[in-house]
C-alpha cells in the first residue's frame, strides 16, 4: 500500500508561501495542509493554487464553528476553481473554551450534530450553484433558503470538493463515516487507537448511512523523532496534548488514564515545565516513529500501512537543508 507524504504549514507568513510550495512540489510532496493556529488557514491556499500545478492542498483544519456554511462554501468553491480541483476542505470543531472565549461563538449542545449539518449545508449550497437546484436546507443549527443569481458563482469544472473532518473520539469518527470523504486523525494518536477505535467507529457510521463500500481517506500528522533534539520536543508536545481532557480516551486505551489526569492538573496550575517528565519512553514510542529522516519510510509503513493514506511529519518544512533526505523518503514511500 502506498502512503503519500504531505507537508503542513502552521506558522508561515503569506510572503513565505510561494517559495515553500514551489520547493514542496519540486521535491514530490503530494499535498500541503494549513492549520488555523497563528494565521488564517485559507489565505495561503490561494497562493498555493497560483504557484503550483500538481500539488494538492487543503485545511487541516479550519474551525467550522467559527464560520457560516455559506462563507465556507464560497471560499472552497473559489479555491477549487482556481486550482482545477486540487483543494480539500478540512473542518474541525475545536473545543468549547476556544469557541466561546477565543472566537466568541456559541458552543452547540451537540457538536457532532452541528458539524453534520454544516457538511450537509455546504453540499446543498454547492449543488444549488452547480446544478441550479433551489437552495432549501433546513436544520436545527442552520437554515439556508435564499440564493439569487447575483450571489451565485455558478458552475465550475471541478465541483466535487472533498470534505474532511478532524477528530480524536468516536463521535466524530462515526460522523465521518456517515457524511465525509476524509478524516484527519489528530497527531495525538497511536496506531492501536486508530486501528481499534477510530476505524471501527468510521465503519459503523458508514454502515448506518448506507456507505459501507465508500472509500474514506485517512490523513494525519505524525510525530517523528529524527534526532536527539526531536525527542524532547516530541515529548513536550505529547504531554501538552495529553493534558487535554477530551483527548484522554487515547491514553485510556493504553491504560494511561491516570497520567492524563496528572497532566491536566499540572496544566491547570500552569506548571508546563513539569509535564514532559510524565511521558515515559514507553509512551513516547507509541506516539512517535524514530529514525533519521531519509530512513523513516520503513517505520512509517510498518506502523501505518492499512491505517493511513496520507502522512505529514509534525515538524517544519525548510527547503534546502534536507532536500536529499526528503526525496529519498518520498521515493521509498511511493515504492
């Protein structure tokens, strides 16, 4: 099974994007993803579309609950048209404190139901533009019933835009099986958790919706330890994610729930520096693959063949410094 190698841009400014994506395409990366952390996730993607011809790209993720289905539909439609169908829309829910206190938006009673409606509403809007259908979407959270010719962008050549959602727990995995084209597995995962928890939940959702034979693409950022310095960085990141209560099922699947509780308590007191020491090497080896960059293909295949279709390493991409290693890794993953 081929695992495609992607890369992710998280903290790059717009002025850096053209150089980065040209280099990524030249090296043979399959796709590039942006996230909603320090910058808007969509603005860089117009530059990706302009400065590449083969590289696929998408959001991993844009925060759905901070936006309207209509604004998401318009942005995705324009990026798909500009790139001749290379855009992938990835949506996430974020967690309640960020939605309410960072974005100043309401947290829904059922995040799963709201995200389901969001995906369905976006697709209804797209159908109204592409096929001229009357827009008549009515749900608990969204109602879209008005679309006049003045506000419709009209049909495009590549209207089948894949929608991914991201998640850690079974509710969103089931939802993906019901209504989505792809799933962004959170970097805070283990292969056992994906195999034993995420994949069965997706299959359950797909069967419920009569989509048992549908192909749902699986993508994830992966922690990779390629040097001694990487090891402590990854340990710190794992401890940060492990302190989030809603991510605790990953730890509990391995019998590490008590460590998650201790990490949450440290985080609540702002004792960030004490947290990495709780991530033992046994745990770290479940969350990360280890090898020099050029030799990562076999560890990645051994861990993720049959589980993930796309991987990106949880590390910055810098053109020039490691080009030969990246080329070797990409070629070996494609072999």
